[in-house]
């Protein structure tokens, strides 16, 4: 019959030595570059995850402006598009962007009157083409924009870290659902 090893004959670090080393280890860990840091350039460039998050926020903001332009051109579609646009705004906010919580009729009307829907709302790359005259064509263009952004997010999530990848996947799935709802008659 064998006896268990004596508690005094333990191998490995003692509790006191671990307690003495822990603050120094925390200090070193706090000062070192983490996996999201850009490395030797002092953190002046945003990480790939930050750039992906900013791109996703910008895409959602531009998409919200596109919804605004369609509603301004086709007021009868407003009730149908309101919940989808609200989701797009929440997506922009989830990625850290800012977007209007409700479309401003005067801004949308003036933007469509000037011939540049969404101008001034979502940046230089936002300037969507003129909204088609037929509501069905306008919905088809919105669906195509949703599909393109959902596809882009699905590709981006392959290189994104865990939580951002889950958010991108969730928002891409919501975009795919929006495509279905926009194309459903």
C-alpha cells in the first residue's frame, strides 16, 4: 500500500512566490503589445479588427442613407421599409458608427431634389445613383445593396477576431433576411 506524498514535499512554485511575482507579471502584460495592437509603430494605425468594424459601420450608414433616398422618392414604401432601415441603423451602432435613428424627411427631400440622394449623410462613397422611378426597381436596388454588403461581411468575418466575427456573421444573416423581405412581393 502506497501513501500519498507529504504536503511538505511539494514540487513547483510556492504560494508566496506566486503572490510576489503576480503584480510584476500583470505590469508586464499591461505594457506589452496585445494581439490586436499594430506592433512596432506605437499603435498609430488601427488594427485590422478596428478597420473592419469601421468599414462595417460605414457600410450600414451608407445603406441607411440609401433607404432614406428610396423612401423620399417613393413615400408609399415608407411603412414597409421603416423596420428594415431601423435594423440597418442598429447595425451601424453595433459596429460603433452613428446614424440617424429616424429618417429626416427634409434632408431626404432636399437630397433627392438636388439629384444626389443621401449626400452629406454617409461620406463620399455613399452617393448612390438616382432612385429608380418604379418602386419595384427601387426595392430591387436596395436588395442588391443589402446582398453586396452581406457578402462583403461574410468575407470579412474570416479574418476577424471572435466577437467581431460573430457580430459580422449575425449582421450578414440579417442582411440576407432583408434581401428576402425586399424581394418578396
